[in-house]
C-alpha cells in the first residue's frame, strides 16, 4: 500500500507533467485537487507556443464553467500585466505562464486583453455549432437555425411521432411496418407516440445501429447486435468468475454440485448444477450462461441478498450438517465481497445471445419506423427553422467525415487546431467521444498537436444526460481513436480538513467498487492526501434517526444548521438533498426559525402564485373562450373578486364566454358593490389589450396589461418581480405571431423552469440538490434525507443499452419491449433493465462521493431508518437510498441510538412547532387603487405634462436604424440579466431579431440591414472588454424610474446600472450610433454634448434612491467605446 508521502510525490510529478506541452494526457482530478487551476495552467502554457490563440481550443461541460475559465485566464493576464508574481507555488507557475503570453501577445499583436473572445473556450454544444457554421453545406445544417426550449423540442418530438401515422393509409411496406409496431403495443397510440418521442430525443445513441438501410442488411445487423450481446454476457461472467476464482475452491464446486443433484432429485427436472465440473469454474462464455444462472440462484435469496442459511429448498437436506456448515461458512465469505450480490443478480438475468424470431420481426419493423420518425423530425426542423443539440452534434460529426475519408472540415481544422483541452471528460457521451476521435484523427506524438483531457470518473453523475463513464476508463487504457494518452492521477486535496479526507478514504474505499470496469462503468476509489496545514481539521457527525417522519427529520437538520451557524459566525452551510421533494418540510422549519436561506433552483416557476396569475392572463388573452383562465384572472389580486361574486357572474350560463357575461348589465347588478367596482375598473384597464395588435408582441401585451392592472403592486418581494419577468421571458421565447400556439407547451416549459431564492446579504445557508452542488464547496455540509428514495423511470418501446468494450469501441444492445399483454418480461429487456439499474446504483455511489466531498470543515449525515418486528429490532435502510450505501459504516451509530431508545422519542428530541392552520385569504388590492403618486413637490414647482426622457434616443436617425437600436437594447438587456450566456452570440440571434423586427414594423427590404446591424452591435459588445464588464456583475437593466426634475414630472429608463466592485453605481446609456470617416473624437464629443442633459436627468432622479457614489457614461457597442461623462460638470 502506498503511503501519503508516496502519493504526495506522485501528485507533484503529475502536476509537473501536466504542463508538458509536447505530450497528450488524460488526468484524473479528484474532488478538491485543483483541477480548474491545472487546466488553466495547461491552457496558458499552450498559448505561449502557438502563433494564433485560436489554435488552442478548450471545451467545457457548461456555459458557467466556460465563463469561469475565461474569467480566470483573463484575471491571470491582468495580474501578470500588473507585475504580480504570486506567493504560492501554483500561483507562481500560473502568473509566470501569463507573463510569457503577454510577451507573445505583443510580438504577434494578439490584443488578447482587448479581444478575449479570441480565446476559444466554449461548451461542446457551442463547439459543434461553430463547426457547422464553418461548412453549412457539408454539415447539412445551413441557414439561420435556432435551438429552442426543451418543452418546444418535446412537442416537436411528439409531432414527429404523430406524423409517422400519416403513412398508415398509404398501404405500402412502411404502413405494414407501422401496423406491426402498433399491434405489438396493443394499438395504444398514446404509448406509441410517447415511446417514439422519447427515443427521438436520444436518437444519436441508436441511429448508428438502426438507421436507414438496417433492414437491407438484416442478417449483418442481426449478427453484429447478437455479437454485442455475447460480448456483454462474457464481460459480466468474467467479473463474477474472477471473484469465484479468488474465493472459491474445488470443495465449494463440489458443494454446489451436491446442491444441484438434491434439487434435481427433489423436483424431478434437470438442474444445471448437477453436472457441474468440480475441477474448475465454468468458463465465462455464453454457452455456460445456464450454469452461471444456476449458481447465482443457489447463492441468492429472493430479495437479492446472499443467503445466510441453507435448507432443503436450496439443496441442503436437514440430515447433511457437514455440507450445510461448510456451505454456510463460504456464504459468510461471499457476503463480505463488495458488489457481489448485485453482480450475481445481473447474472441471473443474463439473456441468451440470440434474438427469438418473434423479437426480430418486431425489431425489423422498428428499424423501418424509426428512420421514418427521424425524417419527419428533420422536416419539422426545416419548416420551423429550429434544431436540437443532437442535430447540431450529428451535423458536426458528419462534416468531419471519418478516419478513412476525412471531410473537408476535418482537414481544415487540422490547420486551425493545434491543441485541444477537454474539461469534465467523465461526463461526455459516446457520440462526443466519437467526435473527439474524428477531431484528433491522424494526430501523432511529437507532431506538435496535443489532446488534454481532465475529469474525475468518481464524480460522473450525469447518466441522465448520456454521460458514459466507461469511455473514460477505456481512454485511459487505450487512448482516443488513434491517439494514445499518458495517464495522470492527482492526489492532493486542497479543500477539506485532514480528518475529513481520512474519512473519505476509509468510507469510499468500501463504498466504491474494488476495480474499474469498462463494461459496467464501475469506478474504483482513488485515495487523496490532505495538505499539511489542514492536519487535525475536519469532523464527520452521524445523526441517527429511528422511525422519524419528514417533520422530525427536518427538525434534526434544522438543529444541525443552527448549531453550525452559532459556532461559526463567518462560515456558510449547505444542505444537500438527492431530490427536491425532500425539502418542503425543512424549508418551512427554517422559515419558522427565521433562518434565511438561498434555495438554488428548487421551486418550479409554474408553482409560484405570481406566475399562476400571469399564466391565467396569458391564456385569457390568447383564447377568449378559456373559461377557467378568465375566472382565475378575475380571482387574481389585481381584481380580487370573491367566490360569491364570481358565482353570481357566471351561474346558469355555461355557453357564454366570461367576457360576454362581464358585459351583461343584469349580472353586474347582482354583484356586491365592491365586486362591481373592482370588475368595472378591471374591464376598463383590460380593453386596450383584449385584442392582439400586429405590431405588438404577446410578451409586450401581457407586460403592459399586468403593469396597468397594478400587478407589481400585488407582489411582496423583488424575487417575485424577478419571477414575473422570467415568466415574460419564457413567453418571449415561445410566442409566434403574437400568440402561444400551444398552451400545453408553455405550461410544460414553465414546469421545467426552476427558480432560486436569493436570501439577503446575511444569508449563510444554501439549499440545493447534490447534482447542483457539483463543483462547489462549503464550510459545513448537511446531507439531509439520506434514508429516502426517489421515483423510477419510464420504459421505452425499444430498450437499448449503450455499451463500451474494453478497448473503447462502442456498441449497442437493443430489444423491443414485450407486448403489453405479455405476462412475463422479455429476457433481453429484463437484462437491459437490470444493467441500467446496476449503472444507476454505481452512479448513486458516486453521487454520494460528490456530496460528501463538498465539505471544508464539517460533514453531517442525517437520515432515518425504520424498525421491524413491531419495533423490537432495528430495520435497514431502503436499498435504493444513499444511507444503504453507507450502512456497513454507520450501522453501529444507529444500533446505539436504537438501544438508547431514540426510536421511541425522535419527535421529542427534535421539537417542532405545532402547525398553525389558517383560513385561506384572498390576495387582493385595496380599492380604489391607482399608480402611487409621486411625492409632493416643493410649493414653487409648477407641474407640466409628463414627458418620457427616452424619446430623445433616436429622433435624429432613420426608422431602420432606430428599430435596430431598439433590438440591440433588448439583446443587451437579456445578456446583462443573465437570461442568456454572454460567452458567445446566441444561436437564435437572427431568428429572434427577425421576429422582433417584424413586430416593430420593419419592412422586408430593410430587414437584412437591420439584422446585420444588430448582429454587429451584439458581437462587438461581446468582443469588447468594457462591454463584457458592463454586461456582467451586479446591477439593473432597463431600470424604470419616475420623479420630479426642474418642475416637471418625468419618467426615465436607464439602459444599464452597473454596480462596480468598489460600490460605485455607473449609469450607462447605450448608443448604437456609427461613424464613417475620420475625426472620431469630434463625433464622440458631439454625442456627449447631445446626451449630457439626459445623463444629468438620470443622475438627478437616481440620486433620490441611493447615497452611493454615482458616475455616468455612454456606451457605443458598434464603436466599442465607453465614454465617461461628468454629468455634474459636463466633461467627458
């Protein structure tokens, strides 16, 4: 066993090797090992060797990771430019590399600090999109295509599946195949559409195996698929045989044969074990599957655990005590073998390596139907000018060609990309690995091109996003494509205290599998070493609960949180859960205890009252006959009708629309005076928005109506206002032609949108899922609800299992579901389901590792188990729970708590407040309501008619330029508000800008010029360092304020308020002016003079709401000029 000194020495060497720019590497970087810093160092070292910065491409997993990497690289360059050299060794290495880059920057005139977009740091999706844009024809993805919201895409998948049914009346061969599939599903069209829609979302996984032409070469396809099944069967048997080879002897084989003969004699039917060869264990081949299944059935109980005793039912009659004793002793040895029972459970379900004829006929039918569904989907993509990430990735792969026939793009990129870096390598999919293989085809050691992959397979937790961790293991052993990679493992943990690191090492050495396995995706534990300065630090506390309900469990976690906050006044606490459903009780108790917390993407947008009201308004404006929406709108707080008034309004008339009933004088007289007043006021306010206007978008109609009704006045916090505008942003993305074509799609999208609560400046508690915590760190971590489980997943009509061979080659096991009427499941499908469950179990172990290793100072484990035998014995956790994974290590804590009687009085130990039940109160505005009045001006002020300072913006330019300016403002607002990633041009920029332009009335002959101007302005802002600063960080966009200035009531809209790091509030106005010819400075001076009064007005109004230092400026994105204007003295 290696000592900490050995591991530390290896770590230092690995970090030194990682910046060797002549070699290609794959690096395993466990939690807290400084992976991002190493990636940045490698990137900087590579930049110092190339002629153009675009030759180095870094690919990350998320937009957030790409933005962080860009920021850290830019920060290193700034520090190096300021002459900093750093204190710590890793800082010195980073800043030294940054200093060399600055020299190269000057030599080659890169201007990286002024044009950081030359640094190609992007997500895999963004990279694929850039590839397709380079050669739109060969990628078959030309034109302006946008990637739409998930809910819209799901609807498109369903529409494509439904469209295949249009082929049924044709009566041709395809129709016959469709009929065969439908009969297989008992003609349940709903199931058919649902199954195909799910499969279309993951078509990149199965198209290579079931694409066009599969039925033309049916025999070859069948042979290849059956060979893959055979490979997987042998791989699983090899794992089990290896264990038995180590732990089993000839005596144990004789005992198994003995049991088999007894079972055969008892049943009268042949038993495979009766003829077991006692000389050696059966070979790991498909021919021996029956034998291995029989071994597994003798060793396992019905519940999947290894037996603890045997009797006549398992082949050991009562009289044979010697055999029974010997076999039970062996069973005790097998029980200690980690993961064996799961492996044996899989062996029990191993299928035959051939398809039954009936199976194969359904498969052939599906092979014809699935390409048809893909074709219908691509038709819909073309019609609607959209695509999904799968389509973009496949187009990029197609453009790159293959190893034997590289495409034009592949050869082009050979000249453009010298070095490739890939972050979070463990979370890439099989198709992404194949893309990397094509990109690096022909690369050889020493040719000046390198691939650097970094990740941590122990933190691979994204199977639901098609991550295939087995590929990481295969790449480490065999490289990627033709390129070999040197393997490095980092060992030092800079994050956690030494005692925590020791607990991680002890715990996950037992929780994670003993060995890596490509076929199953098993990842063994790689131990870490703490830094010397953290010796003696870190604690792990187990909080055992017995028979605790969710309320008591939440009370326990709340008590732990209180204790952490009380003992550590400047530390933060994170509460991590496996599922959001485990949080409501805890959040409620924290609110009752006045503990402020930030809940990260926990609430669904569709569950929020302010959004429910806006949705009712949207549905009502889109469909006058939507009775429920109209009644909900009348119940919303901006109207606030009582139930009795609503009943009086609509009773005894189910045919008329609500709007028609609102015009019925007799019904209005039946309302209470308050209700009648509220309704009449609302109807007057609604009238301008009831009918769609061709030049006004639906988003604008809803927003204006909501503001007119006094919607914001009904809200109680800035977060609610933010949620309302987030809803409006969703409307802006989904609307088409001034309406929502499909309300169900809107509701589905809202259901998928998660919102965060922000807390305040004193908030030190964050609550999130374990997946969201990946990549973060916290002083104290509370793992809440460890004993609870989550729901299952839906089945697909064609169950498939992506597999990775030992050498990294990818394959697929495919099986249709058995008919709905089948009593027994198809064996092949059962095996696929079991393999998926086993992969989920292995990933659950890794998720637990991710959650635990977020802790810096302390880790708290909170979970409850039940009892059995009417409370006489301690029970065990649910098999699917995280606590079950830890049970061998924490069971003694629960035994002690149970023995001490904690199970009898859990509720008393953690006191919870009695719930207070209150009658529901209607939220409603006071009547009469009007827009709040502006504070009374001094007596000398004479109020003149209201003006809008915004009108000065574009009075001097043509309408096309004015409309372009309006659209640019919208995009800059979206980027500044964070609703778009500002790491690159939005993929749908032209499409969305076109819709906006048409809604503004831009003529077709002016449209191209407007779109070109918008694209140039947005791109220039993103390429400009000052522009990126302006669009990032704290602040406000399109801030609307009102007040009295120089005796006049004014309303202003400040384009951007940027709150700088030093506390200064910058009031910035965007100007989309351009300037041709010379004397740019003279032009800018004229612009400053033109807009100086406007900036003075902004400063005067804004100063009434803050005491912060104020500065004003104009920003010209097309000119990339940021001009500070002294609004007090009129200087620039």
